[in-house]
C-alpha cells in the first residue's frame, strides 16, 4: 500500500495525464456560451425585424389609403386609387430607407373601395450566427381604411 501511495504522490508532482484538461474544458465552455449568446441575440433581432416589418406595413397601408380620388371625394365617396396601390406602398417602403428586393416585394395584396391591405418583406443577416445563408426574411401585413369625416 505504501508503494501505491508513493507512486501516486510522484505522479501528482510530475503532473499526470490531465495536464491542460482544464483549458480544454474552458475553451469548450466559452464556445458553448458564444453559441448560446448568438442564438439569443439573433432571435431577439429576428423578433425586432418582424415588428419593424409590421410597423412599415401599417404605415404603408395608411399611405396607400390616403391616395384617394379627388373627383369621387367631391361626390361624397371615398375611393382609393387601387390601380396605383402597389406603387404607393413601394414608394413608402423606399422612403422609409429600404431598397432592392425589400422594395420590389412590397405591395398591395388587396385593394377595393376604401380598404387597402399592404404586405412588406424585410431581409436581414444574423449578427453572430450567419449560418443561415445570405439572410433571413420576415413579413409584415396590415390593413387600412380611408374614411370621410363629416
């Protein structure tokens, strides 16, 4: 038994086979922490972009609903410019600071009478986990109605 204790004591002084295993565990823990932080941050950014797309869609629908026929308004009717609805939505999205495919994909999904439904697409690249490819896409949709106040 004494020889076993001496051997273990000598091995502990020399440094056994576990030298550096603490550093390896620390590196793995740091990598796991970075992946988890990236997931949390990118998920929060995705939620923020979704809310932003909804906000822009709401404002674009209001802008398109504001484009009414002056002649019909003089006759007491509120009629939206349905033919140019998609162009109005795209103009608003462009004026909001977006460009390219986001502007091209924006438009009216429904426009009739005094009601407009606008749809807006926004793309973004994840900050810490860009493993999803070029970018992620979120959509926002909103409806606005033009009314005439008496």
